[in-house]
């Protein structure tokens, strides 16, 4: 199957997401220097159970996902050409606002450092969509977002199955519901190319670490909060999971 130049560029960006998901190993937590070992290594014993490197990285990934998918959802609300596209944007914004609130609570309880900016690569995903107009804007946004959500979905299940930390488990439960809702909302646009979604890029570009990792916030800087625009009240979006 042949793809247009625009589609090929989109697939190039999507394919490199595999590197993004694997490269968000944030360097410090509560003054502990990160050392690359194994993801099941316990790096802190907390009142909520042991926390592994994988647990810590999952919390960072949830935060980082919101930092680029939230603004992309806002773009979809503003520039989507169909009602279903705008609704998908609403679900993206509301879902990541909810997840971000939970993520900041978990990070505070577990003493995890969170980024305030998405990685350069993630910011490029948003810039790629932002550069499009009309129906091409819609299709490009759906292409990128449906594939990225499909890739993170099994990663959530893996953390949920392996973590012994009750807060991380609750966050994984909530993220599972949100991601499934987002996938469904994107599919409801009628623009998901399922054949293209099944295509796997076997040789993603070898990007440098500074393109894949969100920059750490300056010491002492407040954590940026993601918010919903007026019109999306608290009743618009709820999950069955409430962090305790």
C-alpha cells in the first residue's frame, strides 16, 4: 500500500513514538540519582508500597502525555471541521486534565519530579498537526493520536499487572479508562485508518536523548497545572476510579 508524502511524514513521526515511550527515564527522584539498571529495581519504599523504576517512569509518562495531548485536544476543539472531531478534542482535554490532577497528587505523595514541558519530539507532534488546515488537520490529528493511544494502552496494562504500589495502581486504572475513552472518541470521528494503524515502523529514527526526554523544571519552579476551558464542567468527564 502506498502513502502520500503527508501520510509518510505522519508515519515517520508516529513510528518514532516507540523511542519516546521508552526514553522518558527521568533523572532524579527525591535526590536519588537515576542509574540505568532494571525497571523492576525498587528505588523507594513508600507508605503505599515499594516503588520501582518502572512505577516512577509511568507517572512521568502520564504527565508527559498530557503536556502534548492536552494542547492538541484544544486545537481539535477550536479547529476541528466536524462535530465529532470537536467532541474528540473535548474528551482529550477533559481526560488529560483529570489524569494530570491525579498524576500531580501521586508525584507529590511519592516525591517524583515531574516535567513542565513535553519533549521536543512530542512538541513536534503538536506542531505537525497545527501546521495543517481543514480536513487535513482532522485526519493528521486522528492519525497521530489514535496510533499513540494504541501504543500506550498495553503499557498501562503491564504496569497495572506488575506494580505493588497502590497509588501507581490507581493511576494505571484511571489511565486505562481515559485512554480507552480517547480511542473510542477518535474512532467515532470516522477518520481512523485501521489498516494504517496496523502498520509498524520497524526501524524508527535514532533520535538523540535530548529530543526524547522532557526537560527537567528549574529548581523550585511550580508545577504547571493543566486546566479545562469554560464549558467543560466537572460533570463532563468522570471515571470510576478516584485516587484515595
